[in-house]
C-alpha cells in the first residue's frame, strides 16, 4: 500500500509506504526522483507504526504509483527495472498525461507479460 495525502493549499504532499516500491515524482520540468520513504513492512505482516514522509509537489508535477509487475523481471535485478522506469519517467511531464502514462508503461513493460501491471499518474493542476 502507498497512501498519498496531497495538500491543496501548499506545494506539498505526504506519503506513507507499506512495503511497496517507491513512488516516482516527476517535476513539471521533467526531473524524475523516486520518493524514498521510511521502509515499512507490508500491511498485515506485523504490527508496525506508520510514519509519513513529506515531499514537494508543485503545480505541474506528477506522482506515479505503480505495481511491481511494471518493474520486476524474473531474469534481471530489480535495480535494472527501476532504472528503466526512471529513464522513461520524464515523459510524464508532457501536457497530455494520459498518453504519456500509456507510453511510459509500454516502454518499461516492453514485451514482457509475466505479471499484472497497474500504473496511476496524478498531475497537480
């Protein structure tokens, strides 16, 4: 689970991550950074205090949430899949976020269909 609370009155958001890969924040200028949060266990595995981490999230920035099926491959280290996502992510700064998301998912996933893939892009207007 990744939980995001976006403050409508400020250029900020808070994220809580319970055992998921780090969300990606793409700034309006195309700079992409993984939102590193305090590592936590997946929900339901053990009692664990959840703390949020604050991030800048300004006008035109895009938050990308995705399932592991987008970046994991059985025959490669996870860092390769995450790097592939990071390399494609600046495309999410394009004006049409829907077509940009489709393009990013297609490029990162390629022809591999080993797992389900879900990706959600949230653009700050």
